[in-house]
C-alpha cells in the first residue's frame, strides 16, 4: 500500500513542478509583453486557439489589435529589407556577378 502512495505523491510533486515552470514562463512572457518586446502567438486569437496553451513560447497577453499592429510592422520591416537588398544587388558591378556575394544578394531578394 505504501508503494502506491509513494507513486501518487511523486506524481503530484512532478505535476506541481511542471505547473510552477509553466507559471514562471507565463510570468516572464507577461514581463516581455509589458516591455513591448514580446512576440504575439499567431494562433491564439484564431477560432481554434493555440494548441500549445501553457507551453507556448509566444505571447498570449497581446490583444487582437496589438497582434495585428505588430504583424503589420513586421511585414513593413520585411518589405523594406527586401527593397534594400534589391537596390543593393542592382549596384553590383558586372565583373562581380559570379562571386559568392552576388549569389547571396540574389538568394535573399527572393
């Protein structure tokens, strides 16, 4: 009978440890959200929600409006980066077209 009780106690202890880790992770994510450095979860506001729930490494604190704003700004940054790479790749002289540098610029512009 003691062996069963010990096993049940160990299971409860493991569950409590996992719960504490999840709470600490959520607290850290909230702190990142308050500082503005969080990355919103892509699926949290979807119809099905985030399948990772407590184990998700992305922010569930962001409202839907905050998520949309951050996504818009991220897309704008990406577009600006691609525009810059296209402009730089146009400045590569013909004699350097076969060099590793030009192939790097071509692959990033895609």
